[in-house]
């Protein structure tokens, strides 16, 4: 009897053990599978890049596709940056772009013309995902938005005109913000950060090279004539007076930020006797005439200027030839580096 009970007990224990093993086995497998699936999902989510990015332009917040197709840019501050990043364009205003730009040479890039009489129908026909408006084309922003309602249209313009309270600050912030925005849109964040770092360094070096007492004048040369670039807001040079604390050699009333500078006599320049002259050669960027007189010749061949300190001592800084149509962050880095090396001599 005792033996029978013992055998029954062993049998019951064996059945219970089998049941426990059977129950625990599948449970472990399900748990393991769930964990593996969770890790896989987390990995996919972390590696997946966003397809859109929200940026803030001159009008507010805009949702823009990342790495958009059929891109059109009208902003002369963006041409060189996009070209350096090998971004393809569907169309661009070739009439107001540097002749050396790869976009100008590329026949596949349609020509929108210039900002005065642009062929906006080309923009509509291109069916773009993104149109970058800025600077010269800022006044066409609303018209372009109506033409391409399904596209992201962004305006990267910023004000350095006589209407701006702080044109120098606006120039620095505007170029840096625009570069970061372009980096976000075209997945070039590291490249954009490097450009901004190089820009900051070039500003610091140019600021350190100025002695704080030398008088400065900015001029624009066009058609053989010398125009005055007003301190604070004149074309290219104006905002730098605020940025670097330059001492103006001359100030005039009712100055403007016009594209040819303000009219001023050569005698007035000579009388103000600037220690340094900074020159923008407008013709070098836009003139197709072979007989256009280089700015350097205009200044060197002006009898009235020969006794001016800046001319007699060779204290003249020229902006790159394409500056008038290429006011990119790269252009300003080049200008500031040239200043730093020249002013320090």
C-alpha cells in the first residue's frame, strides 16, 4: 500500500513538473520576442531622419521639406553656399549672378532673368518644392507664393538699409541664421556650423586689426564714377562701421543704401582725407562691357585723390570682384580676412 501511494506521489510530481516546464517555456519566448521587437523599433526610430523642418524666415514659421526636389533660389546671399554643397537648382536669376557661378554655366538651370523684370512663369512651370526668396527678390514674395501654392516659399531677406536700427547687427545675425537654416533644409548642418564658426573668427580678426583711430571711407565705383557708401547702412561697407567701430572720414545728410552709393564729388573725398578706403567695384560684377574701367584704375588715375592718405600710402581694400552679385557668407569671410591681413600691416 505504502509503495503504491509513493508511486502515485511520484507520478503527480512528474505531471506538475511537466506542466510548469511547458508553461514557463513559451512565456520566455514571448518575453524575448517583445524585447527584441522593442529594441528594433527604437533603433529604427533613432536612425530615421525627419522629412520636414520648421524654420523661421522674414514672415514667420514655415514647414520645409528636408532635401527638397526642384529647388529655386533667388537670393544672392545663398548662391555660393548652395553651389559649394552641390545642391541642384531648377531655376535661378542668372542675369544678376556671378558669371563664374556653376548655376550660370549649367544650361539645365533655367534663367529667371533679373529682379526688375523676372520671368516668374518659369517658377510656376518648374513645379518646385522649395523657392528661396531674398534680397533683390523680396518684393516678389507674395506673387511667388500665389504662383506656387503647394511649394514651401521662404524669405531669407534681412534689413541693412537706412530703415534698420542696427544694420551691423542685422548683417551678422542675418548671414548666420540664413546659413543655419540652409543647413537644416539640405541636411548640411555640420557644414553650416563650420561656415558660421569661420565667419565669427574672421570678424574677430578684422576687429582686432583696426587700431580704433584711423578714419575710414567706403565707396562704390560704377561707370567710372565714385559713389559714397554711407557709414552704418551704405552698400556692403556701411554696416561694418557699427560692427568694427570704425571712425568715419565723412558723413553726409540724407544718405541712402542705394546700389550705386550716394553722389559725392571726388574733391569732397579728398578734403575728408581718409586713412583707409574700402572699395566695391560694381562694374566688375555686372558689366558685360569690355571697356568698363576697373575701380582700381578709377581711383589710381584720379588726380584729386593722389594726396589722400589712403591712396598715397596704398591703404585701400577692394572687395572681391563678384561681391555686388554674391553677398554670401563666404564673400564676407573673404572680405574680413583681407581686412585683417591688410589693416595689420
